C-alpha cells in the first residue's frame, strides 16, 4: 500500500469520519478549506437566542481557479453565469427587466498585438494541419505552441508592459467608445451620460502565448440603466461600428526601460458579433449570431481559468529563485522573469510587478462589469446566505414562520489553520467535488 492508501484508510476508520465528511460536503469538497473556531448565534426580535453553534467549522477557500480548487471554481462559475445571464436576458429577481433583450447588444473579443512570431497550429477547413513558421506541423498538445519561435528577438519587455496596462487600455477603449456613440447622437462626450449608458461585462482569458484577451458583452441602455430604453439613433449596427472605431483608436503611451516611447493598443484581430435573445443551448445560429443563454455560459467558463492555461504559476512568486523550480516552458519562464526584473525598476514601481509576476504581468480582475450591467457577486452571495438562513429558521419548532429579515446573526469565528491534513483527506475531498460535478452534469442533461 502507498502512503496515500494508508492515509485514506486511517481517515475512513477514524471515529470522527462522519462529522468530518459532513463538514467537507458542506464546503462542496473544497480542496483547501479554512478551519475556523468560534461560535455563531441567531437572535430574535427580543434578543432571545434562536440558533447557536460553537466549536470547529470548515469554510470553503473561495479560490476561483479550477487548477487550485475545482469545487470553489464551480461555485464561482455558477455565480458568474447568473450575473452574466441577468444582464443578457433580464431577471426580475435581480432587478434587471426582460426588456434588456431589445437593447443594442454585441459580443466582442479584443486581443493583444504581436510581440514576435510564436509557434502556431492552424488547420484548414478540410482538417489539414498547416506548417508552422518553424517548418513543422505541431500536434495539438505540443508544448511549443504559443512559445516564441526565436526567443532572442521576441519582445518580452513589450509583452509584459502591454499585459500590465491591459486594464487601463480597456478603460481607454470604453472612454473612446462613449465618445464615438456621443458623436452618433450629436452630443458632446461629457453629455453622453445624460442620453445613454454603456453597460458591459468582460472576462479575461489567457492565450497560449501567455497574453490575455478580453471577451465582453456590451449593451446600450438609457441614462437610468437597464430600466430605461435606449435613445433613438443608437441601434445594433451603430454600436458595432462604434466598437470597431474605438478598438482601432484606443491607445496608451508609456516609456520602455531604455526611455524609448511605446504606444500600446489592441491587436488587429477583432471578433465582433450581434447577440440575439434565445433560450436555446446553441452558441451560434446560422447567421453567426450568438444566443444570450448560451453566451452567459460560454463567458462564465473563462472566469475560472487562471494562469494554468498558460503553463504559468497558480500562486504568487516570492523571489526569482522560486521560478527555477516551476514546471514552465522557456517562453513563459521568460515572461515571469521579465515581469520580476521590470518590477525592480523604480519607473514601474506603481505597477507592482513582483506581485503579479506569476500572472505574467496581468494585474486586472478576470471578471469585471459596469455598475448597471446587472447584480454584483456580493448580492448573489448574499441571496445564498439568506436562503440558508431561511432553511435553518424553517427547521425550528415555531408556531409561525420567522422572517429572516427580523433576526440578527452574530458570528465570532477565527481561522486556526488552512487546508487538509494530508493527501488522503485531499483525495476524499476531491472525490466529493467530482461526485457533485457529475450530479450537476447529469441534471443538466435531463432538463
């Protein structure tokens, strides 16, 4: 028997296994739960204790990356789906009317520019694999795909600096887009907010070359948000033209380490498609339009991807020596090292690149939205906590049901340690998470 087998056997035979399993199941099979110690009390209107719990408890780690914790990433993806779906199709429970499906909407993908030739695998319409610039035909799993063909001429400094400013470049894009839309309305840019509102949700995804691109849903509302109709003069065609113009015009000017000027912009590839209201599961129809129900799931899945898609690191790097022990391609190792070395320069101190070296310099959030696009993650998670509280209160032996809005919850928990005790516990937790995932998939197929 292996060490893990011994650990599994010891945990399964331990007297506290049923309680441990119940606690892990409540976290959904979290791979690295937070061990808490303390108490929780639910007080009624008169201050009487309705519910009380004390001792030890487990809380999920909440990491959104699938490579770190599949259970928590599934929960994050589900929340992201509801957030995105509400803004696309409307949801009265989330204060987004169904009339948003009548607004001008578009789905776009903005990419990074080229910083040098990389190994690629392109396939013709007949399935023929075209030769790469290196002269070879790569297998789909070839680790060289996305890596620089000639590392000596690849602009790693430019790539990392572009990545570090990608969030600011998106902000410049939205500003430019508002100006283009204001011009269509015949009003000044600063007066655009009095006539219309630009609502969006975007998700960042890493390409195999280590640079991110943004998938985004953009919607035009009236000045009051989703409840306001879009002003006349703005339609789907106008929106797509304005997006194309803004993507080409948006730019930032920065300085390279040697003092040379560098202009940051988007790549030449812009994927722009209309969005149609539909409850169908298909992603695209024959006209190339993307349905809103499928689009929410399509974008939400990228919200759980981290640097695992780039052969990078899942956790921050503490020093450059740490990089030597990571299983990386030479290309992605060079990007991390470049980010670390740029982080030591005073002129880039504000970028805090040491902290983001493991993300290959990308400093932004993976899922962001404008204020009025739909509800926030905080609201969705608050609804989940309220549902659980309502379930707990309904289990009490009361003559009349207790309104959860009339009680006070007092929590006093402190973390005592993190993660599972050994690999055996991690294996059992992973099995619980996989069982839950399989159950959800089976449920989706039958609905």
